[in-house]
């Protein structure tokens, strides 16, 4: 259990570093492409590479937002529910989201396999590098949501008054 918590801390730090780094890299590539275009030597690969990185930032950032409870939500009516009903509703919603994430994992893998022979225009890279963000990001979100779900269920069991 101690190793798992240590691994989780290291993973969170690595994911935060990676998402921050990728965002800076995207800004750098777009800026570099703009400067080169202004100088009369446009780099077409820079924009495609930035788009590839952006897809990864979206899915890694979605996991980060899920972990930090930063996703946008409308909770006007949910806040009016009693604590126990709110907890049960959150568990149901988490299960539904996990089912959708399983769908994304399965079909994201199929999409990545189908796109393995397709090349990104102006880059000698397979389009699978882009589409792999879907199943990998969804798997990370599934793991994060599973841990949060376990915590919610344990909290509901230990505090029956809620």
C-alpha cells in the first residue's frame, strides 16, 4: 500500500509535468512556425505536430481535471439533495462515465489499429500516435474514476448517517 501511494504521487507529478510541458511545447511550435512563416520559410510540419501534442494534452488534461475535480458541472439541483442521495447519485454517475470510458477504450484501440498505416501529412509518423491518445487517456480516466468511486463507496459505508 505504501508503494502504491508513492507510485501515485510520482505518477501525478509526472502527469502534471507532462501536461505543462506539452502546453509549452505547443505554444513554442506554433510561435516558431509563425516566425518561420513571417521569415518566408514556412514549416508545415510544425502545425501538424502541435495538433498531435494538443490531442494528447486534451486527454491527459482531462484525467488531471478529473483527479482534481475541476471538470465543469451543473450542481444546482444536486446540492439540494440530502447527503446520502447526493452520494448515491455521484456513484451512479461515476459508473455511467466508467461505462462510457470502456466504450472509448475499446473503440479507441480499434481506431488506432485502423489508422496505423495512415501517415500524418508532412510528418513520417503514423496517425496512430494521435488516435492512441483516446484509449490511453480514457484508461487513465477509468483508473482515476475507479479510485474515486472506491473512496466514495467506502465513505458511504463508513458514514451511514449521510
